[in-house]
C-alpha cells in the first residue's frame, strides 16, 4: 500500500537537513514517492536575496542529486518571503501527502522570542506533518 505519493520537504540548508533527508528518503523509497525540496529565502535586500538564492540552489541541487542516486524522484523549489507563509502557500491547493521538516530544538522561550516556523505550519495544515529534531 502506497501511503505517501508526494512529499514536501521544507529545508533550511543547515546541518539539520541531514536528519530529515535520511527519514524522507526511506519513506520515499518504501512508497515510491516523489519528493519536493523547498527552501524559502528570507532576505532584506536584493543583494542578500541573490546570494541566498545561489546558496539555496546549490544546496537543494546537491540534495536532489543524492536522492536521485537512491532512485528517488526529487524536484527543487525556491521561494522568497516569510518561511511559514511560503510553506503554507506551497501546500495550499497542491496534492502533497506529507510535509516534512527538521526542527532546531528551540525551547519554549526561544520559540516565543523568535517564533517557530514548524509551530505555525503545524497549526495551519490538514495533512500529516513529520517534524524531526536535530541529533544530540
């Protein structure tokens, strides 16, 4: 039985991405699922946006290639804006079966001060959400 056909992975191009990709690649192989790698560039200037987009493109293309080596169909999406809003907008009207993202392991006070993309996404979607914390 194929549970997941289309998985959206929200990535921030940091070391926590390793953990989420391990899990998602296993799920994708088991379910013969397609994986969409999404990074949201959060910048304040055009120059910063350009530099961050270039880094994100390199990061996601590298992950896409690694997934394809494992026979997982992977696609790359790069958006600009507020990460939580862009993730929710990407989900809206699409046929994703699962959203996966890594958390940074912030604690309550840090979440209050800085907000939490995963918390906002968690409270605003109706499809399964896989949250995986960093290795300790």
